[in-house]
């Protein structure tokens, strides 16, 4: 299975930290945000990773290279001065993501969710499989409902989309090159009953502000000190 890390965003809410440094290269617990993802993907047996670039993308390319230090092969898609948003960024990278289902991870999250080796999702009928999490304080209304392994938009028991999803290229069959959001595609697919999901009850943090970054850095650093 191939994986993509979304790393093209400007990180407006993280300014001034992201004025000179791209958000995925901000550090928590002694590693950059994107390095935490690379380590996890390599541990799960992923070998091919695609990373999209825009704002300060050359810094990310210089920091990660071709991925050899993690046992990975990293390739990049350059979106230019303005990012193509989530949907457009994935669509632009499809030629590098192969024919089978692929994993996409937001570059600005931290989680202890683990990709299981050999996992092949979504199921043949499904266009997507989403990892959902309990609602954090900044998204108390949630995004989607999960019932019997199926993702819907029912109003009860809504959970937050983690930014981790498995997709088939068919999800983007009607799309054209350019900037567009992923959410409308997911909503159309789930209305057709073609989106499965799972709930991750463990740790997950959206690193959307400098305060959240500092809090997570302190949390992970303290944990590292306690480890033997």
C-alpha cells in the first residue's frame, strides 16, 4: 500500500511560527510532525510515500530527501505558490499513488493510531474508509456518524474526521485538475453508502495553533524523559 502525507498548507493559524518554517517541519517531542508520520508508516511496512508541497516546500524536500533514513521511497508533487486544497492535492498525486487503495494522512496531526501491516482498505465496493476520533474541544459537533462500520451524516453520535483515510482513485473519477476540497466528494460517496469507517479511541491531536503545538511538545518530551 502506498501512502500520501498532505504537507502543502500555509499554516495560517500557526503564524508567526510558519512564516519561515513549513508547518510539517515544526517539532514535537524531538521530531518534526512529518517525521512522526514517516516513522509510523515505515514501521507498518509502507515503503512508497508521496508528499505534496507548496508553501516553503523546498525546505521539506531538503529535510526529508528521498526517505532512505526511514527505509522509504519518498516522491513529491509540487503545487506551486498556492496549494490545491485537500481534494485537488490528492487528485494531482494520483499518478504516483498506484492502482490500489492508498492511505492519506494530514501532515499537521499527531496520533498513536497505527496502520496494521497488510491492511487493505477500503473494501471492494467502498470508495473510502475514514478513521474517526472522539470530538475534541475545538470540534464538539463532530463531522460524521459511525454505525456498524459505516459512515453516515446522521446527527446522533457524531465523531471527528481524523485526517486519516483510505481512498480509491475512483472517488476522484469526475474531478478535474485544480484546487478543490475533499469533503464534498466524501459526502457524495457516503450518501451512496460507499464509505466505511472505524473509531480510534486513543490519542489524536490536531496541531492547529501554537498553543496546541507547545502543549503536545511538552507532553511528548515529558513522556520521553520518563521512558527508561
